């Protein structure tokens, strides 16, 4: 009786709906995020990551106007819970918040 060789239906079943896979090289720091995104694409999850981050809810924030132009202070966005990137810019706005608080306490 012959042994070994290719057998129909043998082996591990694929985890991917879209079929055949191939090996790629990606930075180790991004592996988990890339796999998570790839699995979502494979299962048909249509979450659009690009547009989610572009929606800014400004309710509860004062929007001043100078010479017909409206603007929002980063410190106000941080106060209501927004994450500001790059971190360096966020840290400057946070320092501004603390300076405002120190001035108001010293009065």
C-alpha cells in the first residue's frame, strides 16, 4: 500500500475567504494592524477607516470669528476629548491649557 504524497482534502483548511495566499514582508511593528485590516477586508467588513477620522463633532465648542473667518483652538478640542497628532503639537496645546489654569488660579 503506497504511503505519503498528495491526498485530496488533506491538510489545513484556509482561513481566508478569498482563497490562495502569498508571503509578503511587512515591518514587524505593523504586523498585527495589517493582519486585522486584511481579515476585515476578507470578511467583507466595509468600515471605511479614511472617512471616520475626518468627522469632527464641534458641538459644545465655542467657535470664534475674526474678520469673517471661523476657527477652533486645539486646546478646546483636547478639553472635549479629541486626540491631536502629531504628539508634539498636542503637547504644546496641553501646555497652553495648563498655563491658562495657573493664571486663573493665581487671580
